[in-house]
C-alpha cells in the first residue's frame, strides 16, 4: 500500500513539474513574441542622448509609401575593431527606424563582398568601399569593406549615403534623418535671389565674389531651388515667387526699386542682407573700403526712404561691439579665426593663432542685458547712477529676444552667427524710441548687439595691425583699441538692432508717382521719336521722314503700343500681407568667408555658423519645422575636466600640464587609498564583531 502511494506521489510530482515547465516555456514564448513586436526603451540620460528626436518620429510617422533602405554592409566580424562600434550604432539606429516606421520602413542588408553583382550595383548607385589596412606582427593587408546606404521612397526618389560610419546614435540620426527628409520632398520650394558680387583682392575679377556656396550645399540644394531674378530690363517678378533674397544690394535703379516694391505690396517676402560699406580683404588682411553706391546715378528715390516707408530704419553706419564676449569666439584657440586672430609664438616656441579684440567682427549674445544695468550705469570711479540704471533696465533687452525656431539652436549655445562689419537695421521710431509703423503693419527686432556698441560712418580703412613687423603691429593694435575705448567711455550706452522684420498689408512707395519704365520701354520710345537736324526748323509729324527708312503700318504701331502697356498696373495697396526682413550683414554668407579662404591667416571665417543659420532660415521662411528638433540638438561633452582650460593668450601651457598631472596623480592615489582604507575598516569591524561574539559565547559557558 505504501509503495502504491509512493508511486502515485512520484507520478503527481512529475506531472506537476512537467506542467510548470510547459507553462514556463509558454510564458517565455509569449514574452519573446511580444518583445519582438513591441519595444520599450527608457533613456535615463539627462538630455535624452539616446532617444530619437521628434524630427525623426514626425518624418517616419508621415510616410505614405514604403521607404526601403538598402544597407550595403560587410560582415561585422570581419571589420577592424575601430569600425565595429560604428556598425553597432548604424544597426541600432536602422532597427529603431524600422520600429518607428510601423511597417513603412524596410531595411535590406546586402553584402557586396559575397556577391560581385551586389558589389557592382553598390558602385553604380554611388556607395563607396572602405579601403582599410589590417596589420599584424607578420603581415600587412589592405581589405575592402562596405558600409553605405541607399534610401528609396515609393520606388522613385532616392538618396545615397556613400559611407555611413556614425560614432554615436546622435551622429547616426544627424545623417539619416535629413536624408529621409530629402527623399520625402516631392517638390522643391523655390527661392529667388539677386546678388551684386564684391571685388576680389588684387583687383576686379570676372564675376567677382558672390554668395553661391551655401546655396549649393548638398543638404540645401536637394530641398530648395534657387533662381536668379536679376534682370537688367527690370521685368516684374512672377506671381508664383514667394521669397526673394537680396545679397548686398547696391546701384539700385528706380525701376528695380519699383520691382521690389510691387513684389512686397503683392504679398511677397523680401529678405535683404545689407552692408553699409564694402571692405576689400587684401594681403595681410588690410581692410580697405572700396566705392559702393546704394542708389544708381539718376535715381529719384532713395532705397533707405523706401525701407522707411515700410517701417524699417536702416542707418547706413558701421557697428563695433566693445563687449568682450561679443567679439570673442567660444573656443579661444580652435575657433579664433572665426573672428580675428594673430599668429603668435607661445611659451614653447610654437606658432598658433590667438584671438585678438576686433569689435567690428562680433555676434549677438543671448543674455538679457537689462540684468547688468547697474554695472553699466557705474562711472569711472565705480559709483552707481541709480536713475541711469533704471533707464537702462527699461531700455536694454536680450540680444536674442525671439523664440522662433530659427534661433533655437543658437540660443542653446548663447550666441548668434558671427557678423563682419555689420550695419544698423531697426524699426522706424518716433521721438522717445516709440515704434512708428505704417497702418496694418507690425514689426520686431530679432537680433540686438550688446549695450557697448559704437556706431559710425564707414571709415576708409579698418585694418588694426598696419603693415609693419610684429612690434609695429602690436603698437598699431594698441593704438586702434585705445581709440575705441576712449569713444566708448565718452558716448552713452545703446544697443544696435542687427536683424529686423516687418509684415502686413503695405502701401506702395511709388503711389502718386509715375511708374518707372523698363529699359526696353525707354529705348522703344526713343526710337519712335523723329530725327531733327535743325532744332529751329519745325517738324511736320504728319509726314514720314525719308531718312528714317520704311515706316510701320498703323496695325504695327498699335501692337507696339500694346507691348508698352502690357505690364500690370501699379498696385498701390496690398490685399495680401507682405513681409520684409533685413539682416545687417552679408559678408558672413559670402563665398570666400564661408569657404575659409582667410582661415589660415586668422579670419574672418564664418563656416562654423553661417551654414546652419542659412539652412534654418530657409526652413523658417518655408515654415518647415520637420528638422527643427534635430538641428537644435547639441552633443554634450561628457569628458572629465580636472583643471580649467587656460584662455589667456599669454597662458603657459606647461603650468596647465603640471596642474593636470598633479590632479590626476592625486586622484589615482585617492582611488587606491580610499578603497583600501574602506576594506581595512570593514575587516576591522568584522574582526571586532566576531571577537565580541566569541567572548560572549565563552562567558556563557563559564
């Protein structure tokens, strides 16, 4: 009987274990199934470093067709060690895109090294192989690896990323998301432009220096189309053109001013990058002013008066910001040539570019300047003028007051793009600083200088160094800076507007005046006038002049007259809201400054900030917010800084190295001593505790 009960118990236990195992496997299978289809990721970093931005999520969420990503990848295990990490980042982000695409994103992984047909296809579409060296103690080889992408959307539009080697999730998104945006762009937004090339160093050159570099950047040219509408005959702009850029306008005829006027009145957006003067950047950075006339000879109307009519006040002056932060680069060494730097020898005898104060090259600071009103209101003896401080608190504003997404990324770093010899562009005002805008028009200043700005007529030369040796240059620099400091001490504090916008229903600047005629119209009228040999002899206009050749018939005359009046009548009051945007500098977008032509000489160089600013301006004008969050994202430097970086030009790097060595040695000792001390203390406590227990036990026995 006992044996029978024992067998039954054993069978029941076996069945129970079997059921538990089956249920456990079923639960695990369910977990694997659900995990393969539904992912939950938690990013614990403070700035969400490993999370996709809303830009990526919104783009992938709007997919209407299938996005196929062909990943031409060599096997990961055959990659050199340094490239295996980039493969991990690439694979992880591609997998995340598949999850976010909800069935509309498909990744096809292809190995070109395993199939010659795939390798040939990769080469045809534009994917480039990586020629990587592999070296051991006994051999040296050159291996071909692949890590590129091709994006196909809807079977039509495509984008190729020749090599995709991201060093982080952030970099993977920064490359792939704009590429997705490009293939989703069905039709490019069209922008018009007019430019007036500047004189190149060494004399006039064919075509001069223009503003084409940024317009032809891959990320911009693939999304936006640019067309030159500068027409010597002065034809009106087409009705479908929404935005027109002006790059350093000069020699403006009344006819061209009328063309711009009608464009704005009819509801167009006019963006003008203006300069008060044109400075030639010559050898050794001699900044000399070359002749530049804003209004063409014979003009009856001034362009500044036309802007004033729209509510814009352009003072054709040059600005110099004396605030040190305004004309100092964020990186005193690596970014010195962004503004102005001089080649000097450090204490180790090595030559390096060191930034020097040049207040004519500066940027807007995102600080609220009203908070430093008390400091600005102190006199030379340090005494505070309470009334002046109260006035400054009301008068001064943030250097970047706008919350538009155009400035979002720049406000994160605390400064706007670098400007070079900028000019004053603000709102029309009445006495007392009150805005005086036309009816149905509103305006705002988008960028301000610091309160330590100087305003002056454009000098003939703004070269602070002279042409002598290093000692003479230092003396010239001191003399140059002293004059500016003396002016700052003698003049009242003021902020200068650097970028301004007005929008609304505008009235025509030419209302009440005759419409300026096109060149072809004037030439046609001149050709129709009869030739007169003797002014004193009356002319019978009813008879043709035999010297004029065959005369057109009456039908032809009617046709010519119709051609003259074929242009649309003047619109004196707009029905649609227009928009005018003035930026007080054009040099920071110029080809030679953007391209770093003067970078090796110590500046000016705007490539660091000009490209993102112009790209985001295009998105802002087009009201395209898709890439805002991605463009505003900044990688955070998480490296440990044991000592402060020396920023002074005369700082001895050996002292910094000595301080770093001392700090790291102390930290190493701390890492050894502290754990050892804790372990010894813990051991001592255990020893004392056990000895107390032993004594208690022995005493209980006795």
